[in-house]
């Protein structure tokens, strides 16, 4: 099944194929430290945590205190959870399944 995405391109496909070749967390650190800035990695990590906390029905204030994310970032992540491509939902469900094994 294909996906209709705003970011879909041959270059993006190649990037995602490369990411799928990573075998463990150590390899992820090596790759992402080379391909992203520290701030980019921190921002992506923060957004994932915000999504997790929103799914746990935490308030914006609780999320802001725990992650130091701005309310704009929290709102943007919330919008993705409600109207997005379901990427957050997919990965959060998989992470939850993995942690309950």
C-alpha cells in the first residue's frame, strides 16, 4: 500500500531505506549524529515524548514541565495526533507493545 505524503520523493525514500538498515541503538546514534545536528535530534526526541504524554492525557502544563517543550510545539504535536498521518500513533503503539512484553 502506498502513502500519499507531502514529503514523498526519491531522496526521502532513500533516506528512509537507509534508516531501515540500522540494526540497533548504537548504529542509530552513529548515523543520526552524522546526519542531524544535536538540536535536530533533541527536537525530534522531544516531540516523540510530547506525543507519548499527550496520548497519556497529560495536560499542556504537565508536558511543558516534564519536557520543556513550548506550548506551540505541544499544540503542533497534538494537531499531528488528531489530523496527521498516524505516524505517532503507529510508533507509540509499537513501543507500548514492546515494553509490555
